C-alpha cells in the first residue's frame, strides 16, 4: 500500500554507536514492517569508530522511502543523541529501539492501533524476548519475568514506575507525542536513560502506561549490552542506583506524592542490597540494607526478613539464592 501523501503516524528513533554486527538486523526488522499507515525510521550514529555509519548509509539507499540516517560530528552520548532524534521526528507516536535489538512483524501496527483506541494511554509497551546473541536462544521474557511483575497491572500509572522500577524494556515502548518530548530526556543520569524518560513522558503526557502481552520484539544480550556490563561491575551497579534515585527526585519535583517517592527510594536501595548480597560483597550489602529502611517501613516481607537477619549474610544466601 502506498502512503506517499499521508502524514507520518509513527516515528521510530534508533540511536546507534559501534553496533556494526547488529544494526542491519535492527533496521531490516523496522523497515519491513507492514502497516496501514505511513511511518519513518530515523537513525542517528553517535560518531561510531566502527562501520556502523557505512552500513546505515547503505541501508538508507535500500529503504529510501522509510529510513533517514544522520551522524553526529562527535560522540555526544545517548541523552544528547536522543534529543537530536526526537527533534527530527514528525510522527503522532514515537517508538524507540536500540540499534542492536529487533522489532518483530506487526509491532508498529499493533502498538499504534492500541494508542488509537485508548486515548488515556501515554505509553504502550509490549512483551519482549530476551535472547543470547551468540546462540540465539531465549533467556527469559522481559516483563513477565521481571521480579516485580506481580505488582504491575495491565494499565499502570506513574506510581508503579516509581515504586517498582523499569518493568518495560526500553525498546518496547511507543509514546504518544506531547509538547515536551525533548524536555523528557534527562541528561543527569549516566546509565539509566530509559527510566527517567518513561517517568517524565508519563508526567508530561498525564496518561497511563499499558501492557500488550504479545512478544513483538527481541532484546539482545551480548558482551557490550547494558545488562551484561552491569552484571559484572560493582561500580556500575552503584551508579544505576544513583540514576534510580535521580528518577525519584525528578518525580518529587514534578509533584508525585512523597509516600510514593519514598517507597521507590526504599525499593531501589533494597534491590541494590540484594545485588551485593548475591555477589558476596557483604560490606556493601550491609551498607545498603541498613540504608533501605528506618526499621519500620519495608518494601515487602522479604525485605523485612532480610533486614532482620542482615548480620548472617551466608545464611541469607542459602535461604534466598541457594548459594
């Protein structure tokens, strides 16, 4: 179907940095989507040192009616690259995908249809298949296997995002355009860019965040991916906590109730304590578990139990991690 004279319904933004091994499959999955509307794919290469931009340029010739490719004159980081990407969009809805992940057939049509039918929804996200890049094997599903999934309703709110964290994978979101799209990108965070983006989009858009249970994307795990880097770096994990606490501070400035903000703070510090407990870093575990509560308020009963028994970390590892 020709969409030559139509307005663009969906803009897909793709930040790329040193992803020569993965970017072609990402772009192909996006540019071969079948839709009943016109959409655009906008990729910005953040001055890669590999062949990512050359590949993107070749792909732009192949998918000339859909794909627009740009390159930063210097490496400026993800936050500034996202702002540039957003400034180039014209769609009613904005979808985000990292240049190493994969959009499955039907993704754009299903998400756009949902936003069309649910005008109170600001963000719609879908389930994703987390897979090992080398073997192509599925490792888990992102949302349904998220440790706080039982707390998240199909139609969630800003309260759930603050209290329970990023239960949506970044590359699954489609956002309804609002007047502050670029303002919703917070440059303070060093690692977690998606969490403040979701938070501010919800606060500016004033709607819900809704879940489509169908798997419409694949999230790639490889040695340079976000998840892989965080699992093997204690310093990086502590920075993740600082970024999460910044999200809580942003929410407080935007008028989110203090009890919700404080619950989020307790949760993120507690989750960091669990990370260090499992990693057998007992001094850091004690530091964070003691900072996660005043001794009266807890995230859940498990949190309370671990706090009470915090001076027996070896037994806690046996009880909760089979270590």
